[in-house]
């Protein structure tokens, strides 16, 4: 917020009412233009014994005499305007107290504490200063990464506690075109910079590896271009990768022998599998064995062969015939082979354990939801098994604990809907894998499609604009002050703004997302903090080497 006067800080107004749950009401000082007070802005309130830090959730116009609404005065007369403004007609600002900073501006506590009380009547409110914001959100350091700026405070940086972020599963939500993929890239770069975890990205739309594209259609660098020695790109579609000017570190092939019955449970909705069909898969596994069931089943193409098989496995012919038609989609995926010559899944796990970040590109198969769901769930299942084993081995010896892994998945509602969340590895990770050092970063435009129990485990939520009421309800479920935050979320701009709340920030905050896609932004992302960037510039380091 821009104050009315330079120099000494001008009070925003006085507290005249309110509550802790719905926010306190601040009567706006007549010297403050109401247009300068925006939802999502920060406010400090100096109480009798404590100084509060809060968020503007609403602004309203009020009159002390109802006749002013029925018969407005002649505001062309400057004298009449000065008398009416701030007395007969005034503005009320609703502020949600979030934290206590200390007793006054010179007495900050060691760490901001949650606000469990409210200031008294007529306490003075002020627009928060840059120093106040730094006290609350900290600055860039070994565990904090800059993600954006507060509204109306372009020179002040909001930082996330990246180490706290990776301890839990997190979500980036927003409708299409709001910039959630850009925000996800910033988070992934922050995790890499601070070495808080290793990333495994299921890159459905080929945005995170070598390069992606902006809403304007211009190319933007991916993680591999920014950090070539720390990021490996695997691909299911080598032809697509080379066409886009990148040589992948490895091409992935999946063997029929690697597909398990649990994968069919996950694909049930995507392939429209019936319950009898999913049950028949287990009969096929018992008949042919785990490694051969899918190949043997798909190799039987005639009605006669399937009829004989139905008798042998005690299943109805119609069930096997329908299941066969559904599963033939695998024969149209060139990366699916009878037996893979190289265990790409093991190679990816080896990279992660060595601290290499991995992006798995799907190429043209990104539009094939069955391929995406199959590969992502299968690989994640192996990761879960491996990390449970590693953590059990490291019991009592923290030095042997594996590096934390953050798995980024788009279209998360396909894996985490109420119908399949209990059957997928993703649901298991979201609910219980935090203790095994594996968490999720879900990127989705339909949070209402994600199981409520899974949403309750999302530690930090970074939410761009949503226009569906069910999606808004899902994001705010279980959040203190959700009614007031709903109003804040509804006022976000359609691009490059987000509401952040959860474990990685001390309080909800609305940000303008930092730039991603300019030469300056790439330079800042390549270095861990501003001091490194400054030294690099002074040493005349080439910040943008030719790729």
C-alpha cells in the first residue's frame, strides 16, 4: 500500500471492532485514499502490549447516516467534501491478525508468534514496512528461497522455507493459464539450489527438462539448461526430444514383465476397466505368472484363443474380451516392449540416490493419459519400495538416511481422486511417506478432484486464480480463516499472482510471482543467493554461456 505522506509513517486508521476469527475492523484515516488499500496487503497494528501483523481481507464503504446514501451531498464544494470525508462517509478495512511481532517496532520477538488475541479498540494500524515483512518471512539464505513480492511492495521479497517445504507434500493449484507451471519451476529450482532434496519430475507437457514455453509462445529455459551438471533428462520419446534440440541422458523402455496388477487398479478409470475386468487380471497373473501375464494375454488375439483362456482361468469370455480390447492400448506405445534391455527405473533410482535431479519427459505420450498414469505410478511404486527399505536400514544412523525426494506430478487428480487414491502409490506417499523422506509436489487445475484425506496432508498450498467454487472449497478445506481467505483468493489477478499458506510460510501471503524467462531471472536462479550473483558479476563470469 502506498501511504499518503512521505517521511514519518502515517497511521492507516484505528481499530473500531471485529473478532479474531473474522478479522478486526480498521476505520481508514481520511488522509488515506481508499483506492490505495488492496486485498492481500500487509498491515501492522500497535496494541497496548503487542504489535500485530496481519493481512487485509476486505474493504468496505460505510456511512454514519443512512440519509447520505439516499441523498448524496454535493461533493463539488471542497468544504463539504472535506467535512463529509472521514466523518459521515468512511471506509472500513478488515484485517486478519496472523502474528505477534513484539511489543513495538523496536522490540521484535526472536520469532513471530501466532496471534491468539486481538488489539483493543482504537489501536493504531499502519501499512507494514519492508522491515516488518523481512522480520516475518526472512531473507534469502541457506534455507529460504525467494518466490515473489508482496502486492504493492515491489522491492520486498517473500521467501519460502525450502527445508520445511520438502518435509511434507505440497500443491500448486490454479486454472489453466495462471502461471502455476512457472511457479512450480521456481520451487523446483529452489529445492535444487538449496540442496534440500532431489527432484523427480514427471514432465507431462515437456516443460521442465530442456525448455518450455510461456503463455505468449516464447521459449523458456528448463532445469537442464539452468543446471546441466545436476539434472538428468530421461525420455519415453527420444524422437521428440531430439526434434526439440535436446539429447536425453537416457531413453526409457518399459517391459511387459514390469506391469503389476496394482497398475491396472490405477488405470481403471482412465481405461474404463470394469470391476470384473480388474479382478480377472489377478486370475491371469496366477495362471501365467507375474512376468508373463500381460504379454501372454495380449498375444491371444482371436475369439477362440480368448475363449480357451477364459475356461482355463475360470473367467467369463465377455470379461476377458472387453479387458483385452482395453489393454491393447499398450501395443500402440512404442516404449512398451516384451522385456526391456535396460532397467531404466533402476537407473533413475540410482541417479536420485547419487543426488542427481531427474526429469522424465513423456514427449508425444504426454497427451496419452494412460501412458502417463501407467509410467508415473509404476516408477513411484518402485521408489516407495526402495525408500522404505533404505530408511529401515538406516534406523539409528542418521548418516545413512537417503536424500529426501520430491516427486512432481501434473494432473494429480487422476492419481489422487477419491476412487483410486487408496490404491495408488501416490495416495500412499501423500498420506504416510513423509517419514520415509518421499513427498509430492502436485500441480493441478482441479483440486476438487483430489481425495479430501490427501488434500488434508498437503503441507503448503500455492494457489493461483481458481474460478470454480468446488476447487476453491477444496483448496481452503481445513484452513483457519478460510472464509476470509476465500475473498482474498477471489481477487487474484488471472496471471502471476498466488495465495500461499501452509507450513513453509509463517502466515498466508499474496504474492506477485517472481519473473521466470528473462536473462536476469536465469542469472538469479543459477546462483544460491544475491551475494553469489554479485560476486559473479564482479568477476566477469559469463552468466549466460552458449548451450
